[in-house]
């Protein structure tokens, strides 16, 4: 993992901002094919996720399981982050490796807007 991944895991938005200003690649993947955005969403670091999205992080990158950041936002019922991902063109119909899309993961338990 990169320093950017760790900054997101430990919810350090100031460090995320600094690393991006120092030209850190916002879409680089770790060994699990997770981006910093995926890590930010997994660890509910909402401010970090927003900084990454505003810095052109791709919300549609899939990790080794085929999950996108939106899959993790929906799974954790994080409506604010899910809405932000959708505003940044997250693909709502992306399917993971077990062919579940975000809508079916939590269809009746989450409202995006």
C-alpha cells in the first residue's frame, strides 16, 4: 500500500491533501487492487473520499473481488458517500465477482438522496 492508502485508512484528510499536492497517484492500486478511494470508503473516511473524488479519483475502479467504492458505501449503508460517488459518475450497475450490483446489495435499506 502507498502512503495515500494509509492516510485514508487512518482518516487523515490533511495528509491526503498534502500527498495529492505532491503528485501522488490517486488511482494507484495496492496488492488487492484497492485504490485509496476504496480504502477511504471501507474505513468510512468521508472527507478523504471527497478529497480524492475532487482530485479525479476514478470511482469505478474494481478491487480484486470486483467491488467498486460504491459497493462498499452501499454495503456499509453510508448514504452520504454513496451520493457523492454517484455525483462523480460511479457506475450504479457495476457488478462484482458474485454478480451483485449495488442496488441489490441494500435495495430496501438505503436511500441515496
